C-alpha cells in the first residue's frame, strides 16, 4: 500500500513546525549520517555471515581429505600378514 502524497506533505509540515527552518539542515545531516552507519553495519554483518557460511562449507571437505590421507597412511604403516 503506497503512502499518499498528502501524508508525506503533512509530515514535512509537522517536522518544519517542530524543528524550525534553522535546524532542518542539521536534522537532514544527522539522518544521512545515521543511514550511512546503518548501511555500513548491515554490510559488515552480511560479509561476516557470508564468510562464516563459506568457511563451514569448506571445512567438511578438508576434513574428509584429511581422513582419507590419515586412513591411507595407517594402512601403509600396518604390518601385512
């Protein structure tokens, strides 16, 4: 459901009345800074989750090759009867 243009205009008028025209640039800068910080934090979290997921996917493959290598070395060291 889209927001009607009237509600956006009413909200802007209320903000102008509360904060006044002198503080609007300050308020806009604070909102922009908060959005940048939020975007940076979400990017960092996404990167951490992606790297953790990739590390978990690679881990079982490396342990299976280590097990195979250990198994073949134990066979080579065992006495043959």
